[in-house]
């Protein structure tokens, strides 16, 4: 390999790594604590062999993180969890159409990623 060719390949490799950086950063923008909490909740809701469910629930989170930013996930999951509040306080969540749209989107994403990672209901 001649010197200009190897330099060209090195430059091409560096450009590819730089281009791949932001996509990888987006997938990993979920804080570690929130990742752990998601996997623990998934495992609690879907009992099964420990190691198997750690991997399946981790897979589901990775797929979810590839679909939405952490801020969008936080908005959707907060609305989803708040939707179950009873009484007048719960009505303030249930009466807001925008929040109901977020809840529907969250349910759809959850269904999609769990199906893709074989997390059974």
C-alpha cells in the first residue's frame, strides 16, 4: 500500500468515525440510573429467568432509546404514570388531549420494542 493510499484510508476511517459519533451519542443519552430503573420495572412486570429478562428488557430499552430522546421518553412516561392517579388530580391529566396523545405514543412504543425483543406480556 502506498503512502497516499494509506493516508486516504486513514482519513476516510476518521470521517466515518466522526459521522457515527452523534448517532451513538443519541442512543446513549439516557442516564444510567434511568436505564437501571427501566430494566428493573420491566423485569418486575415480566417475570422470568433473571439473566434472560435482563437481556430482553435491556434490549427493549436500547430500542426505545434509538426511537426517542430521553426528554421525550421522560415526558411520555411521566404522563403515562400520572394517568393512573385517581380523583380530581388524575382528571387534570386525563382531560388534556396532548398528554393523552403522549400516552398513546408511549404505549405504542412500549409494545413495539417489547415485541422486537421478545418480552412477552
